[in-house]
C-alpha cells in the first residue's frame, strides 16, 4: 500500500503569534489546491502527546476535522510520548480516551505509541515498544484509510471559501467558545419516517435542542430546480437524506446532494437494514463520502431511539464558532508580518 503523507505545519500557529493569520490562511489555501490535484484526503491522523491532553486540543481538532476535512474522512488519533509508561502503552486510552471525549473529540481508531528513533533504542528496554509502535501506526493507516477517494468539488472556489469562513472563526478562538445554532437540512421519502411529528414536531421548520445546544431542522425545497451554489451564510451544518434504495430515490438523492451543498457539508443517509450495503456501494461508486445508518438503531428500549438519533446528528454536524472571534482576531494580528516563515515539523 503506497501512502502520501501531508504535513499541516503552519496552519494553526496564528493563535500562538508565530505567524500571522493571513499567512496561515495562505498556507491552507495552497494546501487545499494541492490536495485536490493529489486526489484528496483519505485519512486524517491527529497526533497528541500523552502528557498534554487539554481543552485547546479541541480547537485544533475542529480546525482540521470539521473546517478543513468537513467531517468527510475517517479520523484517527496517535498518542505519542508513552515510552516511559509504567503499564502497557495502550492503557493510556482507558482514561485519556474519556478525557478526549469530554471535549467532544471523536476518533474512529487510535494507537498509543512512542516515536523515539529506533536507532537510539537498540539494545535498550524500550526497543520492543518502538518496534510495536511502528507496527501499530502502519496497521492504523491501513485499516482506516478510506480507499475510495472523495470526488473533487465541482466549484473549487466555493469549497475553499466555505473552509476559510470556518477556519477564520476558529483561528480567533479564545476563552469559551460560543457556537451558533446548528442548521440541518433534510429530505425524506415516503417509506422512511426518520423525521415524524411525534419525535420532532412541525416538519416545516423544527426548532429543537440537542444536549442543550440549539438546532434548526429544515426540509429541503423543490429538488427539481436548477442547481444554484448556496451562499456561505446559508450552507447547512449537516444534510440528512432518509430513504430506501431504489432508482427514483437515487435520483432524488443526487438532486438533494447537488442542490443543498453536499460537497461542502457532512452527509448522513438514513435507510432500512436491507438498503445499507446498497447505499454504501452507490456512494462509493460516485465518490461521495457519507455516514449510512439503518433505523431503528439497535436498542433494547424503544424510547431510547430519539436520544440515539439526536446524539448521532450532533456528532455529524459541522462545528461553527462565533463570528466575533474572527473579527477580533484579525484586528489583533493585523500588525504581524506576513513574511514570517511557517514552522516545519
């Protein structure tokens, strides 16, 4: 398996004063154009030092997973600096994983390792841990890499602009993050009742809360209209298509995906158990990255369905930060030279 590794050095340094926000944005724009020409991103690897789990990690997690990758690729954690762990390196995840989850950092998989140079460890008690670490990281990449590349955006400019809007607000993060109301746009066919009046109320426009955070659920409009690129302020935080697999539904899905900004925001497909594999195959064939789930979700208690669905929706939504952060940050950093070189790691 051949792997190309892209380093993101210089994208999140603006908040620490090492480079200007303008230079960080320039680095990001260049990276996005290079990634598009290189067949996109198949896996995001987030490296964390085992001794430094703190709330600020969540900001960087949001920058890369939500703003840049739009929650459309698998994300894994590599926890480093564990060569001196008194028990197995993997034991770090028992408590460390819970700390990350507390800050709403979710990972598809992880590896707990040491990254000390193998040559420096030969003949020492740490040599076995170094060998194990190399194997674990290789397996992590092989097992989690999304082998079907996401199709490139038809409008590269709109795609990059959407990323930069979120990137700027996150770069201005300081103190408590105040997130605006999440907007979910959905479309459901007649044979899947994902949104029903018993669970969500008025289906024309549903104002709700999930874990104390405000959400607005809005039904997609006429899908037969010609595609018009959505304004950045109108882009949804999540798209949900609910329906079984059939040719008419596939056509409706295509219209929904293109007319509602599917290239820019995450996508959740809700179907029945018989259609899950067919939907996954259809999406892979069209190079569309989406989460596919069947309802009802596995549960011994029928009343637990709504909380499970709501938690899944919250998890899949893009993360947006308060716009005032962006304005304050850009003004504060305006005097920093754009010529400051980005650090390389």
